[in-house]
């Protein structure tokens, strides 16, 4: 199948997209080292890669391409796609394996990172595979401008989707499922529209860092620690006061439920 660019350029695009996982993990999960269910978080990250590969293709054909081609605003497709991904997120975060250790917020964070990194791969691919200026992308073709722009996307898109996923996970932990899923639909829809315009008008992307700052503050204070048992929350608070950000979550399931 013809991909329009050399394979090594696609590999570069994929590598930049995966950098977004490291950036987003460092941005949120690094402060929770030792306090979250690592196997579950890792598994949801892998699910995010798989689902993200499908999501990016659907987002491209149903939403992004029509917007870039100026053939209309696909409101129905945008909302349905966003609702599908938000409902799927809630479904995965309410599985027994995730609920067992109250890992919904951290699992939602890593699932969002996987989704976002795959979306970034698509965006970089579109930038470097486009050779004409009809669409009006900020940069086209393979080169340092495209790579730097791709690095910017990798730094903000997965992180934003991780915040949305963690927010959904917090609501799932609190027993709220469907209403937050519909709110997440609106957030995902807004994100896709911002990205679509951001690739043609760079200042549109400046909205995302502001959302990240707000969401990260909420995640650090409320969402991510919400899955800890009372005893682990005390340990978490103690370590935050002493400036140490690591702990050991080795207590048994019976102790977690105390």
C-alpha cells in the first residue's frame, strides 16, 4: 500500500508521537510513582495505542479531512466519533481489573496518552506528506519546521487527552458514568476542532496549554490521588510535604479496602 512518504519518514513521525507518552507521563504520573497500579496503567496505555490507531483513521476521514478541505462542518460525525471514544473510555475504566485497586483515574490518564500519541502520528504524517499549499498547513513537507511542529503537537495533544481520560476515571471512581461520558464527548469534539484549525492557524493551539495547566492542577490535587486508600492518602500527603514524590504501593487488596 502506498503511504505517500518514505517508510523512514513515517517511522520518524511515529517516534515523535511516542515522545508525547513520555512527556505526558512525566507531567502527571511521575508524581504518583509507587502509588498507582502499574500493570493496569500499562495495559490501558497499550489499549490506548490500539484504539488510537483506529480513532486517528476515523478522525481523519470523518472530521479532519472535511474541515481541511472546506467541504462543510461535520457536526454529526464529530459528535458521534467523540461520543464513541468517550463511551469506550468509560467502558474500559469500569472493568473489574481496573476497579479492583481503584485505578480508574491513573488508567484513564495512560489510556488518553495512548490515544493522543496515535493521533499525533497521523497529524505529523499529514504535515510531511502534504506537498502543496492548498490546505494551508503551517508547514508542509519533511523538514525541521515539520519536526518541530510535530514535537509541539506531541507535547500538548496526548497530555490533553490524558487529562480528559483521568477526569473520566475520577468520575467512574465516584460512580458517575454516563453524564461524564457525554461531557467528555464535548471535550473530545472541542479538541479535534482546535487541532484542525491549529494546523492551519498556529495560535489556535495556544488554547491547549491553558487547559493543560488547569487540568494538571486538578489531576494532581483531586483526580489522580482519589483512588488511594485513606492510609495511602496519608502517606501521599506526607511525601508531598517532605518533597519526596515516590512511595511503595505494596499493600494487599484487603488493606486497600480498609
